[in-house]
């Protein structure tokens, strides 16, 4: 599997560390006072401190649900999805798109949910019943 890399803006390292490492369980990679790398389910996230952030834009409409664009996320196995959903809920992380089934009983059926990290970055977690439906 090829790994994906994403560099993105965060407000500070402390809250970013808490969200990605303490809550989501992502391992820490290299870090400085201004950025930190995380192993995000096998992919490299590089969180860089910035005071210039964008406002949320719910311009995406997917299966009649407004979703924030841009966003990033991860496709998980169903049992991983449940674990992350429960972890987020137990840590009182608000779902900006509540856990739900999208495209129910059609090709591409998937579980999905969106949250914001502590820097207001939208993250989607999803899971497919059949991996051949991912694309």
C-alpha cells in the first residue's frame, strides 16, 4: 500500500497532540515546536501551527447531507469505525455530521461521521460493507 501524506494547519501543538494522539491514538512521529507528524491509520499527517485558518464551508452535498469542504479522513474497517465512534463520543467530541449510513441498500453503502479537531479541521471517518464499493 502506498502511504498518503497531508500537511495541514492547526492552532497549537498541545491541543493537536491531545486530539490526534490521546483521543484517536495516533502515534507521534517527528516534531518541533511548530509542527508534529502523526501516523494517521498508516498515513502521514503533518500538523503545522498557523494563525491563518479558513472558515468552514458546507458546500458539499452528499446523499442530501451538507458536508464541509475541504476535509480529510480515513476509511476504516467496520469494527474500527465503531471503536472510533465510541472513542469520540466518550471524549465528548461533537459530531458535525452524526454517525449514519449513507446510500443505504445501494452500491456504495457506507457508514460515515464527521468531527472537528481542536483547530476546527473537519475530519470524516467512513466504513464500507464491501471494499470494492470504495471507488
